[in-house]
């Protein structure tokens, strides 16, 4: 390979590494104590929850740390939990958004009171990369409700981190929790 090609490749890798570090540094500057006031544009007045309201609980795997190679190396990840109301007609009522660690211990309760997301609106919570309390088995539990039929919300975690010049990013989609019963 010529020297010019090596210099060009090195320059591209350096620019990519600088961009990734800036992205993660900006993410770390946010606080872990997101408050519903941060996304008021996506909220509507909380409706009275009907006695016959639909209620679901969603489990969302998230990872504040992942292991690499032989398991000795690790990458700490910044995590954004995003909750999208996919309904065009009804508000989505969030009753609970909690963050748990690998051992099942509650790390953060994001809502003190229920909120309602407007049709096609979304809200997010953020866990910075330096908050590694969640470990390799962190997760969110989101409980939602709606008065009447509603399209299922899209709830997913997006994890981003870097190790040197290598960037890592992936998503994890929430799954509705159902009670298993014997057959």
C-alpha cells in the first residue's frame, strides 16, 4: 500500500474516533435524573383512567456495560430509553418507568406521577455511560395504560459507547410481559 493510502485511512479513522468521542462526551454531559418537564411538548393533560382501561407492562433489556473478547475487556454504554406512542388518536398513559440493575435492584424511578403522551409523541430517559450500576443485565420496566383500543407503543433502548477508536451501538426492543401459566 502506498504511503498516501495509509495516511488517508489513518485520517479517516482519526476523524471517526474524534466524532465518536464527541458524541459520547455530549451524552455524558446530560444528567441521569431526567424529569418529565424535559419533554412537555410531547405531553397532554392526563385523562382520568377508566376502570376498564387497557394496562400492559413492558420489559426492556438494557446494558450499561458489555464484555469484550475473553471477557476481560469491557465497554461502558450510554443508554437512551425511548417510548413512542404509535397511536394517531389516543394518548398513551405512562404509569411507571423504572430502571433496574443486574441483581434486580431498583436504581431509578423516572416517574413520581403518571403522564400522558400525545398521539404520535415520544419521551426519552437517559442513563450516562459513567453510570455503570446497571451492569450487564440492566433493564427498564414500563407500565402503560390507555382508555380504549390503542396501537401498541414502541419502547426500545439505544445503547452507545466507545473503546479507543472503536464505536459500539445497538438497540433492544421492549417485550410485553405476560404471566406464564401451567398447561
